C-alpha cells in the first residue's frame, strides 16, 4: 500500500462493509444515486474510461474464498469488457461489448442471468488508445512479448481486445466446487478442464497489471476468450493465430470492491499463486 499511496495519478477505492451477503450491491448504490436518469449510462462511461475495476482479491481467490456475491447485473455497470469466475468456481466469465458470457465446466457457453454471482472479476470500459496488426502469432508467449514491447510503460494498467483467425485455441475452464473447499487454486488450476477448437474467429479480452500489484490481482497478462459464434471460450492457455489485431486501453485509476463474507474476513493469504509468464 505505501507504493500506491505515493502515486497522485491513482484513485484507489476500497469498499469495506459489514458482513452481509447483500453488502456488495449496496456498495454501489451510493455511486448510482449521483447519476441522473437520462444520460446516466453515457456519464457513467465517460467517468470511468480510465478506471480498472476489480471484485475480490486474487490472493483471497487463490486461498479458497470461492463464494462471491457480485451480481452479473452489477458487473455490467463497471465496464463493457471483463473477465472473471463465477461463485463456487461454477464456470469462467468473459464479457465483450457489454455482454457477459459463462463457460461452464463442460465448455458450454451461455449468457448468465443478471442475478448470477461472480467470485472474482475484472472489468473496464474499453476506450482504445492504440492498435496494431500482426500477420501471425504462433503462441501466447510470442503475443505477450510483442505486446510487452509495444506498451508505453509497464507501470500502468491496460485492457486488451485481440481479434484474429485462430488456427488452434486451447482454453481452460473451471469445475464447480462445493463447500467446504479443500483445495486452493494452486491445486485446482493445474487440474482444470481444457477445451480445444480449430480454425475459427474470436476475441481475446485481457488485462495487464504491473508487477507491483503483488497478490492483489494477476500480475502481468490475463486473457479470456470468446468465439465470434459465442460457442467456445474460457481462460486462454495457448493458441496459434493469423490476421491478429491487438487494441489496448491504458488506465491510470484502479478501483476494487472486497467481498463481504465470513470466508473473506478470515482468509489468511497463506498461499500464493501466479500464472507463469515472461
Ligand atoms: Zn482466467
């Protein structure tokens, strides 16, 4: 936190409240009341185009805080792109053009109801700052390297939309868990269900957090995927693509909301887990 406090460019909003399953929606009710009806959506978007929104803490998610209370409806107020996971690890989430999609443990994709809850989420209003094209990207590490070289600075937050023709795509899913949750993400992620598809089009939605984010969020790149036909998606593991367009949005404000639950109150953050990436 001392690092964060030194920056005058950031707005850090930590939402804390009393323990209640319904406290997460209340956190935002105050903000909504400020915006009047007619131009509410436009104003909200204009106000937040530089804000990275996060629900829960990556380190809590890693340490078995697997029940979350962020409704899909609330997520849609925080951005038009996003990625995350549903409560009890009941599937992966990717949001594109304001529509959240759920990829269940079998790989089936559908649009979840507004009252479905998320346990971990990232969202932003995508306001493109730059884009570039790549004739071919043969793997994920190559893409991360190219994007890393193109970013103006690795000390800001970024959101991405990456479109292309995917010769192959391998995505990870999640298997629904029931309490008491015995294993953390360090065990569950390597054992996750994996989905494959070849020769189709789609969009990777992703985020970049500077390394100083620590265990607050995924450090580095985190991408989820949804196909153009909305039949395939998940957490991006590996791919081979051509005609790739990378668009990114630099953000200098960060806002997060913490879960209100007994599990979150008591989590010890004893385990650490980050995706391996250069
Ligand atoms: Zn993911």
